[in-house]
C-alpha cells in the first residue's frame, strides 16, 4: 500500500489544522487528510470514502468519538479504520475504554511530533499486516477451488446411526456442542453429529483450508472473506461472523502472515 487515507475528527479547528500540517510534514505515508468537526458529517464521510486511519477526538459537540466507532461497527459494509485517539489530559479516564475498542494509539494534546510519528508507524504497520492476512485468506479460497486435496466428502455420523456424506468445500465450520458437534453448511443447513469436535479435526488434519480458531470451533478458511484480529472476528462470505479465542486468533494471524 503506497499511501493511507485519513480523517481527522476534531471540533477545535486550530488543533485540527495543526495535526494536518504535522501529518503532511512528518508522515509521508499519509495521503488523503480529510477534516470534520461534526459527528454526523464524520458518519457520512466514512460511508462515502475509504479511510485507513481515523484521528479521533473524544469530546465532540454532538456526541463522542466512541459514537463514531459504534456507528462503523453497526455497518459491516464500512471497514473499520485504525483508530488514533487525540484528546486532552483531562480526559484520561477514557484510556481504558479506548483500549477496549482496540484503538491503535492514544495521544494527548498538544501532540508530540515524535509520538505522532510513532503512532502513525504503528497504525500503518498494523494495517499492512491485516491486508496480508486477508490477501492470504483470498488465496486460500482460490486454491481450494483449483485443487483437490484427496478428501471430496466426509461422512457425518448423526443420531440413530444415520450417516450423511457432505462435500468438504460446502462446510463452513464445525462447532462443539457438549459431546456432539454442529456442522454449519454453506446452504444454511446445520447437521448434528454424535462425534466430538476432535474427531473431525483429526479427519481434516491434512486439509489446508480447515483451521481451529478456538477450543470449540474449526473453520473452513476458504469460506472466510475477512479476519479482524483486533476483534478476533472472522467474517464468512455470506456475512455470518464467528469469534476466535485469544490463542486461536493469534495462531490464525501468525498462520496467515506466513
């Protein structure tokens, strides 16, 4: 990625212009720098444009910077940018909340040039890593449709001894359900197997598309369109989502980086 688009949401025009000038002078990777002082206008801007980084003031005339984050989260068609909070010393109580929403950084005004440079470097590195992760997910999806992995179907043992053979590529994920396993298919159908999750994990051990994201779930990565590591959230191609555990998410991130 050659440059990163940014949006400054700051109700103090002087502070906003100062930040913009510093970004222009010291952060050459930042390309577009839009500005707004109003929450409603910020919502319109993130809908109409693709921003990689938000420089977000917490206290705004018509709400808070956290309201904008919630707005983006409620609109899955808007990709969540990296968040760098810019706030006054008297708003330190919001630091923990910023951590909870996975902010990339938290800068106090007046903003130090060195700290700004470090924050932008941290955010752009994180964005590039997430792009590589999602590019690798797309590659897995493409390869899974081009190659046969020697396991076209898998038998699902259900109650009363019923066995149903399922095309492996039509499986979205396996999820532990007590001593049983739920198998979610791409057609929206669920199968309940009397076998435990570990059995299916072993069956698919050599299949490159299946990955265990938690103690309770194994997903088909060829059905995943996006992974947001900051929220440990995987999004399927049909829009359904599933969460990874902290350890499973870290393992997945490391796997997709390679």
